[in-house]
C-alpha cells in the first residue's frame, strides 16, 4: 500500500529520498553478520533490502554504492552458517532476478 502511494506521488518520492537512504543503509548494517545480531534480525534486514529494491528500483539503482552494498549483503547471506538464512537470501535474490529480468534492468545479470 505505501509503495503504491509513493510511486504515484513523484514529489513525495523526492522528499522521502533521505528516508529511503537511511532505510537502505540501516538494513545493510543490520544484515551484516558481525556476531552481534541474530538470524531473525538479519533476515528482517534482508527482507527490507529486497522489498525496497523491488518497489523502488530506480531510486535504489541511482545510488550505486548502496546498491552494491545491498547486493553484497544478500550474496554474503547465501554463504552464512545458518541454512535458513541462506535459503531466505536465495529466495530474495531470485525475486529480484525475476523482476529485473522481465524489466531488462542492468542489475539482472549481476544478481
């Protein structure tokens, strides 16, 4: 619901760019396995990264550093010790790949 509202209102999107940047940066930090965060917290962060990228791909891809960091976090989670987190990360990567391949996005081959 929020994604549909924001996609319709271009000025709202511009005004909320700092919020998206904060969410993406926070999600990347929370997804990182530093030994302090549990699997559930990291899975939630991966979900937020994926959902933001799926729903606001133009904005996310306009921030190359954040995009690369998000992709790194998703790929790193596929090699985690916890198999549930591995599957969760793979699921999100395939969701992204499916959408980006259909839309012929530049990040489809990278994923």
